[in-house]
């Protein structure tokens, strides 16, 4: 093993990664490191070299439950462990915050690929698996959503915004609907796909038709009706002031109401300058959109951030 340089000016930054998911049939395409002291990493396993269960067994025997990757290799890492995400999230040796960081990285990688063009069934299946893994974590761990919240910043770009809405919709559906895993999965997909009608039309500043386009795309791919309804109706408003159909009150599908309020919250939170905190964003939302949202769901949104 050869030591890396230790100067902060010349050394790349590193991230800890859990051991589950690293061993696969093909060689690891990026180097893996051990940390031997503060700001000192040594090369443990070179790029493109085979890694097998014997390596992992030796690490466990020495009390090592994580390795390190360079931050520049994070995209390749997320791509590699996407299929074993459940194993990572079930690894309770790894702190919850670190597991959630991996979840967010994989989910964002999938969301960026999903929304790079009009999605097909294969990419939707990948997204569904990530949302299933997320719902499992949130149902297993009482602190799971709090940890997820901490990795969500002000959303930038369609993929990050859509992923944020997916995560928030899952959390809010659990509070408002007492959701089981299946309902939370639908909420996550509804949030992730709510703006799919914008794909290919990103140059439009005002695009109310994205709701109808998105619903048509998703219905054609066989998505469940609540997911399709959320794409079509997430801009409808409780007082009837929304679009595309001017629905009001209980005529708006429940999951669309959930996606609609978290979508608006994220936009408020993301666009305030200077930047505001979550509870200031909630206050602005309540004042600027008075009467636009179901009071029960609005109260649930406040509870989600407590």
C-alpha cells in the first residue's frame, strides 16, 4: 500500500463508504482507501482490480467497517452500488447519516438519468427500486426522515427538485395518510415524476401544459392512477385558483394535494433571497398562498419539519 499526499492543498477530499455493495462480479473501477490518521489516507485497493468477499472478511476481522473513496469517484460509486442499495441501507454498523448520504447520491444519479429525456420503462423501474428502498428505510427507522431532510438543500435543476419532492411527498404521506410501504412508494414516484411533462420543454418559461403532457406520458407507461393524477393536478388549488382544470377542495386527488404543497414549499424555500430557513419558508408559504392548500395537509407539512 502506498501513502497518499497529506497536504490539504494537494490531497483530494474523501468520503467514507460502507462495505456492502462493493463486491460484485466485475472489478471495482475506482480506488479504495483506508484512513490511518486525521487527513491521512493510504491506498487499499487499486482501480480495476478484483475485490472479493475475502477482502471484506479481512477488513471485518480487523474491525474495519468502511473504506474511503475520492469525492471525484462518487458518481462511479453510486452507479456501482445502485443494485445493492438495500444492503447498504440495512447495514446498521454504518451511521444512519452516512447511509442516507449514499441513498441521496444513488437517488440523484437515477433521477438525473430518468429526467435526461422522456423516461422509458427501464429507467422507471430503476427509480421505483430506489423509492422502494427509501420507503423501507423511512418505515424501519424513526430518525430516517430527519436524516433524509438534512441532505436536501435548496433544489437546483429538474432532477434535484424532483427528487426533493419525491422524498418530501413520502414523508408527508406518512403523516397525513398513515401510509404503508405501498402508499409511500406511490407518493415517492408521484413526487419524482410530477414535472416529467417539462422534459424536452425546458426552454419554456411558463408551461402550464406540462401537467397534461406529464399525465399522458405516465398513463402510457402504465403508472398507477394516483401517480398520473399527481402529475396532472399538482397545480390545482384548494380554492379553485389552480390549473389545468380549476379543481377545488375534495375534487383534487389526495396525492396531488400532497405533491402540490411540497412542490410549492420547495420553490418558496429555493427562491428566497437572501436565503431563509425552513420555518421562515413555511411562514411565507402560509401568508402568500392563504387558502390554496388543504388545511389538514398544510398542518402535516409543519409537523414534517418539527
